[in-house]
C-alpha cells in the first residue's frame, strides 16, 4: 500500500514538473479595450504570441510569418442572431533578414518597419496594438447594444519564389486565440 502512495506522489510530482516546463503554445489576448475620442472608437490590445519552434523554423526557412488581430463588432438582437456591423483586420508581417541578422516587423501594406535583435522582442512588439480606429459613432444606432470581439492569429505566410517550388509539400500552419468579447461602451 505504501509503495502505491509513493508511486502516485512521484507521478504527481513528475506531471507537475512537466506542466511547468512545457512552453506555452497558445496565443492569448491578454487585454483589449476601446477608447472613444471625437466619435472614433480606437482599439488597444495586448496579445501574447508564442515563441515556438514553428515560428523560428519558418523564419529561418525564409518565410514571412503573418500576425493578425481581427476585430468584429456585432449589434446584439434579442430574438434573432446578432448582426455583424464591422469585421476589420490588422495584419503585421514578421521576417528574418539574414544579412543584418535582425527580425523585421511591419504592417502589411506599409513601408515603415521596425527591426529587432531577438525574436521575443519582435513578437512582443507585434502584440502591442495602440489606438487602432475600428469604428465611428455614426455607424451605431443609439438604441442598440453592441458587442466587440477580438481574436489574434499567427500563420506562416509566403515563401520566397525560389523556395516555394522546393517545399511545395510543406503544409502551412495557423494558430489562433480564443475570442475576447465585451460590450462596446457608449
């Protein structure tokens, strides 16, 4: 009887150590809120993107990693499905520059970029969203209640043309967070 308790205790201790040692692989929207200034609803959020081997491998293979924040505003209805009012995405691209030995972060469709010496710094910066305008007051019915939900995702983006033909069999991957939802302030 004593051996079984000792074995159980050892197994429990081992499981606790493994759980503590396992790296976090999930994307988490840690916080999100909206500020209303001059009739414009500005979204700010803090997202934690995982620092894992898939991201490192994709960047070292020359692929671009896409980091996206999606915001959806729904008009809540009592007896029917909610009506989607806004579905907006903020996409950032992360790449590795082998010449400068730096990680490059930029918003998709923009020329401005930031560079970082460490991947964790680049992922942390990608997870900071400040005053992103997602909605204006004129789009809202004053008699209705609106919910806003935010979700973050990360996926391997495009490969350089020279590599694309060599790794055609490689499946892409995509990780996403849970929805972070709250009632839109008025």
